[in-house]
C-alpha cells in the first residue's frame, strides 16, 4: 500500500499536469518532483513537515519568497534572509 500511495501522489501531483516528451525528460521531471517531495511537500504523517525537516522562519527574517518546483507547478514559501 505504501508504494501504491506514492505512485498515486506522483501521478496526481506531477504527471497528470505535464506532457512527457521522452524517457530522459521523464527522468528529469521525476528527479525534480522527488526533490520537491523530500524538501518542501507537507506530509500529514510528519505533522505537516517534509522528510528533510524545514525550519520555522519568524517574521523578522524578512519577506516571504517562493521557490518554484517543476516550472512553477509547486512552490515552497520561506522567508528571505
């Protein structure tokens, strides 16, 4: 069931929204998605954190900036230093 859940997430959050041109392109898309999945995506089982934990940024650290993943399909919001 864990693998089926992951495959479903990859399909729903990534591959349903992009046109894959060839095998190399698919590899680049999946590498970018897994970077997002491990660094920025909120996981309910991890108390809305990512597998690589994100630090809480207080307001005095600056204004909010977005880091785009997959050409802007997904974003991670942090504060600028």
